[in-house]
C-alpha cells in the first residue's frame, strides 16, 4: 500500500509538471494576447510526433527534445503571423479559428503519421526500487527537466528585457505602446514560446504515454482546467494548480474509480468558474 | 437581402421550391443517397439550433453536443429499454434536453466571453464521461442499437425502418423546425436576442433581463439540438457516448461559420456544402477533417460572414452599380 501510494504521488508530481509546462504555454498566450488557443493540444501532439521522426532518424531522444520544439515554434510563428494577427481583436473568432487549426493539424498528422499509436522508448531504461516496486529513473529526469525549464522561464520573465516587455504588455498594453515597446513583436514571440513549450512537453510526455494524433485532445481540456483553477494570466498559479490537480487525481484514483474522480474535478471547476473566475490563487 | 422585411414572399417561394425538390428527390436517387440526405437534414437542424445561440444571441457554446447526445439517448433508451412509442420518445428528446439546458444554462449564462465557452465545454465533458462510464444504461463507447416502432399520429403512420419513410419523416420535422426558428427570430423575442448579441449592456439598460433571455435562447437551442439527436438516432437506429463528446459541437460551429452565422439559411447551406465536400473527398483522402479545418480557418479570415454574407455583398454591389 505504502509503495503504491508513493508511486501514485511520484506519478502525480511528474505528470503535474508536464501539465504545468503545457498550461504555462496556454496561459502565457492567454495573458498576453487574450485568446484561447484551441490548437494548443494539437501543438503538444505535434511536438511528440516530430520527436518520433527525429528519434527514428538520429536515434537520440535528447536531440529530438531540442529540435521538435524549434520546429513547432516555427509553426507557431506561422499561425500567429498568418492567422491570429488578422483577427486578434475578436476573441471568440480566434477560438473558432484555432479550433480549425486544431482539426487541420490533427488530420494532417493522421494522414502522414497514421492513426495507430506508437511508442517512444525512454532513453534511460534504469529503474530504481521504491519499497516493493520499481520506478523508472526517466520519470524523475522528466520532472527535473520540467523544473529546470520552468526556472529558466522564471528568470527569463524576471531578469531579461524581453521578459520585462512581456510583463509590461500584460499590465497595460496602451502604456507599453506609448513607451516604445514593440508590442507586435512581443505578441509574436510569446505565441512562438507558448507553442514551443507545448511541443517540449509533448516530447517529455512521449516516453510515458503513447504518441498518436488524438493525444492532445484531452490534454487541451486538462490545460484549460489548470489555467482556470490557477487563474487566467497567473503563471505561478498554473504551476501550482497543475501539480495539485494531478496529485489529487493520482492519489484519488487509488481509492475511487477514475471517472468519478474526473467528474468531481470537473464539478469543482464549474464552482471555481462561478465563484472565483479569477482563479483560486488570484488576488 | 432576400432575408429582410418585405421579402418574405421571396423566402416562401424559395423555401417551397427547395422543399419540392427534396420531396421529389427520393424517386431519382438510390437508398445510399437517401440516407445521406436524411443525415444532412439532421445536421442542418443541429446547425440552425446552434445558430440561434451563437449567430443570433452571440454565445459560443461548445456544449451543444451534450444536448444532441441526450436527445439521441432519450429516444434510444426509451424505445429499447422501456418499449415506449416513437412519438412520445421523440417528444421527450426535446423536453429532457430543455430541462438539462435549463440547468446548464442557469450557471453558464452568468459568464461571458471565453468563460462561457469553457464552462459549456466542461458540462459536455461531464456528460461524455458519465456516458462512457455508465455502460449498463448507455452502452458506453460501443453504444446501443434499437428498432423504432412506426411513428403514429391519428391515422397517419410512417414506418421508420423504411429508408424512404424515414427520409420524409426527418425532412418534415426539420422543415417545421426551420420555419419555427425563422418565425421566432422575426418575433419580438428574436429581436431581444439580436440586441443582446449586438450590445448586451445596452439591452440591459433598456430594461431587458439579459440573463433570462440568454437562458431562454439556450433552452430553445438545447431542445432543438436534442431533437436533432433524437432524429439522428431514429435514422441510424443507434446511439453512443461518442455523441456526447464536446467536439461533436464542432460540426455545428463549422457549418455555421462556413455558411454564415445569424442567417439560418447559412448554417443549412454550410452543412450541405461541407457534408457534400466530405462525402466527395472521402474517395481520395482518409482525413476529410483536414479540409474542414482549412475551410474553417479560411472562412474566418476571408469571409467572416460566411457564404451567405459573400452572396449578399455581391448582390448589393450588383444593385448599386446597376
């Protein structure tokens, strides 16, 4: 029992950190551009798929982990410049537009990659013992990489010029324009960064889940939930909410059927939306 | 243009003409196309019910799949497990989704913009999870099959197991629903919906209880989505938890955007065009949704008022230049 519980907690933390990266990307885009990117889950999936091809080609997971986010970042650039730029002042329309992008990306992957799920073998096969069970070291690595990336992101937002610009645009767009901040560029790079984050977490998740064209559909909803619970535009809140929700889910599924746990989580969400639309951790 | 005041004669003429063609069609096309057209009518109903809530009232609901699935399960379960007759089952496939829409809408209409979109998605997911889990009632992802008894109204009787009979049955109900929605939108109630879409703050200042009217629109749209689900099940003799998935609502979004939101004719046209396109493309392309996705993005960027909007602006330009 104790070993099951430990594994559930570890799994919850690992998955929570992956979800935190996805939700961070979604929330950065929301906080700055005020749009809900329905294609975010598809970009996550695309990251995993591109990584699969690179691993086939080069045999190295680590190269794929660097290159796949770059590729998806370029796609994010095209989406932002080509589509979202033109309709950015209409939030509801951007939801529909990115829904269309989601459909197109998913189906394109279905055509090229095929519909059957594939696996990416973890590059570190070692398992260490936890009480009576064995736990893959790779998952710990995944958690550490996520934490590293999030710390990097935090430093980027706090200590660099671009980070300062991004925070300034979130606070007061008009004033930022007045101060000569290139707001358009900030929008563009935020979207690219968000897309790359989604792809990066897709690659990280690939050794745990299976890679297939629909893998982003439920993750997208999960990311929405995290962003709402953590507070829209509140990045630290997203990280907290991701780990918290994922832990509750992981531990809860030891005791109740997962579907019941999901329903409770969703009902909880509705209450948060109605009572605290600014999120649990918002001011 | 042809949808505006004083043009209802033109509308009646066109509507009657299309109806006549559709009535005559089963005599010249085979059973496969009759089924295809019947499904098309169902999706048209789903799309125009979505148009009421999105195109006219301005609320983007991704939760219509919940009502569609509820309607389809109401018919399937009542006929299969309780042996109820088709008439009453179909009636309840409107009533039960309306009750659920009342419940969902009660919470949802308090929120606006993106929050509204997300809360409707969440409600649909709850429905989908319950449908997937409660397999003894719903059959889960495998679904349930059934054979509907004939539809009786007085002496009038239609055998729904017959494809042609089913075709006329669905056509009749969808045509009536279309006229009902059109009439309602032209009524003072419809004008309130439109005023909420245009500026809900101003509608509130005039003295309308905006949330109540949003709830009314949501319930009517939910009931008609349920009817569409019920008809879909009567056509396919089948229902599954997949119908409750929020992405099913995406169909209605696509048809409405491609055809032109807030026009009723538009979503119907959009459904006809997109479904025909998909039907044609399936011969070469495994992934027909690719084209649907691209079409959606293209329309949003190039013609946000849809095909009907394009036609209208073309007509207007023709008139001023003449």
